[in-house]
C-alpha cells in the first residue's frame, strides 16, 4: 500500500518518542512508552474510536504546533507511528522554513489552536 506522506520514510526517533508520549497522555491508556515499539500500530496498542482519534490528532497538533491537512486525517496515517512521525516532521520543517523567511513576512501557517 502506498504511503500518503510525501517522501515518507520514518520520522525522527525524537518525534516518534514524543508522539508515543502524547498518545499515552491524550488517550489516558494504561501503557508505558516502552510497552510498545516503533513498529506497533497505535490503534492496536489501544482501541481507538473516532473520538479518540480526534483527541489524539488535536493533542499532536498542540504538541508540535502544526495543523493536519484534511487529506492526511486517515486511519492509515494516524495509526502508523513511523508514517505519522514522518508527516509531523515534514509539517514542522515546513512551518520552520516559512517562519524563517528573510522578510519575516513569508507564508506562514496560522494555527488557530
């Protein structure tokens, strides 16, 4: 199955670790980060209904200061830690690049949260 994340590999280990922490904290699951690997599908680690997915996505947006593109709000992206981390890394890099424009007035993502 093809990845939805452009140039997807896996995100940085730091990003994956932060996502695991946000996952545990936002969904109040009885897991420790070391209880599941970077290979574990997040929806298999803890049952996720649509409300839980939205809470998790909102927590990720807040943690990383990003906004998910609507087309990326799929279970395929949200459940796969590596793909999710790659997407978050891309969004944060894009945000950092936009805010570092020479004029300071370059295109920047506005995060309403």
